[in-house]
């Protein structure tokens, strides 16, 4: 709707007439923005009101009261997102000679910023910080469980050390003479050691995801879509921080 705001006036020869009325460029731009924005608001605002009303009636009052601040935050973010594209459209229309070229330029910007750059950013992030395959991840876990985190403390050695420790602690010479269940203690020690192994590998995996996210955040400086996607996910809840906290 905005690609011909200035370029169309220029092509029809009416832009000079508008300027002859003594309007400053900023006033003309504001008028164009309010006119086109108002036309869009007639369609978008009722839809948003209906959507919020449906959410409010379908959720419990206390549940909606917790979600409402996030919903307001998302609304503000998307308002800025809308304004960013609107500003770009008006700026391009004001600086090109024909509406056709304005439309092609804006379509190119939208395709690059909304379709190509997000995909390219994800691929670059994956190449710089590759995510391990499922097989590689579990192979690393199995190796550390079997050979130890340092690669030298095998499960057999750990069991032997536990056995000697308990025999010395209780002053006996055989496992059968222990006043406790050795198999149960060994199982508990194995579980605790397994937690250390899982912490190591999952922390490394989360760090990889975090590094990938940082690369895509840098690309967000060139793509409004990437930037608003990350912020929107933060408000909605499925971002990396929320997923890790949930896990």
C-alpha cells in the first residue's frame, strides 16, 4: 500500500503541487503514514480485538492476567515491527522515480529480510557452531560413562575404588560383611556420576544452541524479521532460555 505513496505522486506530477502548498517533507510523510496506517488499522484493529477477546474468554481469569503483560509486550514489539517496514516503504517510495521500481525494491527487501536472511543466518550459525548428531551425542555420553570424564577412570575402576572405600570405612574385609547393601550404594554412585556426565554433555549442547542464537541475533541487525522473531519468542515463552529453564 505504501510503495506508491511518493513515487506515484511524482509519476502523476502531483508531488510538486503538494510541495507548492508549503508542506514540509516531514509533514507530507506524516500525512501519508497516517492515511495508509489508518486504512490498515480499520482492518487490523478489529481482528486484534476479536483475537484478544477470544483468548480472554477461553482462559481462566487468573491465567489470562498472567499472560496479559506478555501479550501487551508482543503487541508493542509488532507495532514497532510494522512501523519499521512502514518507514522503509515510505523512504524507498520517496527516493525512487517510479512506483514500479519502488515496488520491486520493497519486494526485494522483504524477500531478502524475511525469507533469505533468516535461512542464511541459520545455516551460517550451524556451520560455525555445528549441532552434534543424536548418535554422536549419545556416543559421547556412553564413552564418558564407561571410561570416565577424564578418560582414565573406567566404571570398573570406579566400582573398585568405591568397594575399597567402604571396606576401609566399615573396617571389614569382604563385601558380604558390610552392614549396608553394596549393590544399592554402587547403583546410587552410578546415578550420581551419570548426572555429572549428562550435565557436561547437555551444558555443551545448550552452549552450542546459545552460540547459534548469538550469530542469528547479529543477523537480526539486518533483518527486522529476525529481530522481532527473537523478541516475540521471549514474550511467548518458547525461546532458548525458557526451554532450558523448563527442562
